[in-house]
C-alpha cells in the first residue's frame, strides 16, 4: 500500500488507533461515529476523545471530518491511513499464525504492537511470503495494496432470528478468552455450524463432527459472523 504524505509526528500509535476505531465503527456505509461509541471501544474518557478528534480534524491534511454533537467521519487521508494500518495488522496476524505457529488467541495483541512500525518493503515481503492472502486467520478481509477491501456478505450471530445451518465467516479477534473457547469447540472461519436459539436468549452452537455444543450468550454473540451454508 502506498505510504501517505502525512507528517511523521502525527503518525503515532494513538492516532492510528483512533482512525482504525472510526473505520471499524462506521461500518460499510461509513456512517458518522459518536464520541461515546469511540470512548467505549478505546476505553478512554469522553473528554479525551473530544480533544483527540479536534486534533485530528485540525491536522493538515485533516484526518477526520468532525463536528461536536454530530459525530465523526474519516477524511480521505484518514481512511487511507486506517486501511494501511489495518492491512499491516491483518498481514502480521496471518504471518504469526501461519509461519510462526502462534496460537490464534495471541496473534491480535502481537499485531497491535507491530502494526504501526513496519515499513512498506517489510509489508510487501510478508504479503509475498504468504502468497498475498485475502483473509486473516479470523476470517477478516485484508485490504489490498490499493486500499480496496471487498465486502463480506455475512451477518452477526446476534441478529439471527431462527435456527438453522450456517458457515462461520469470521470471528472477532478482540477477546482472546472467547477465541480459545470457540477454537476448543471447532468454531472457526469456514466451519459448518448448527445454530439453535434457546428461550434464555442464548445461542447453542454445534460445529460439524464436534462432540460438544457451545452455549453463547447474546451479549457476546456479535463476535461470530455467519452466512448461509
């Protein structure tokens, strides 16, 4: 991915983390993101979010389009950087998992530490070594070199109304304990899954050829995305 023409002193971990969070929360429709949602995702105080958004909006070129009480969107420059860091992150996760044999529940935190600092040449070498993958170990799309990212046609398990058979498209990388639990029950990208919704608002997940099912609370069901089998 081509490096952006941003000032070096603005290219900090904190800035990258804000831009990634806005990208994730804005969704495919690139909707405005509230300061409250950002504060919750990043685990910081709302006042800190407001201060950072003002700095991002006043950068030249600006990283975001921000109006108080109206939410925030990424500017073209901010979106380029967010996708660049996301590409780094997901390539590093894939490298750690496929080449260095890291457990899947550990690759996210390692990638978080490294994603801000790798060079474009190192990024290209990793991608070539891996055969230019399109998905990371969690089933998430890896942005292409030009910043394009295909849309995945799946839905959150939390939004499922009835029972049925599905294929797991992706699992969240944000909860290592949950990832270990899913892995232990054979629930991973590409797994075939029988889903039953219980009267207690739990999802009972049974992967093909797995002896045990897993009961997943509604509160964490959004960690799994599924598509029709």
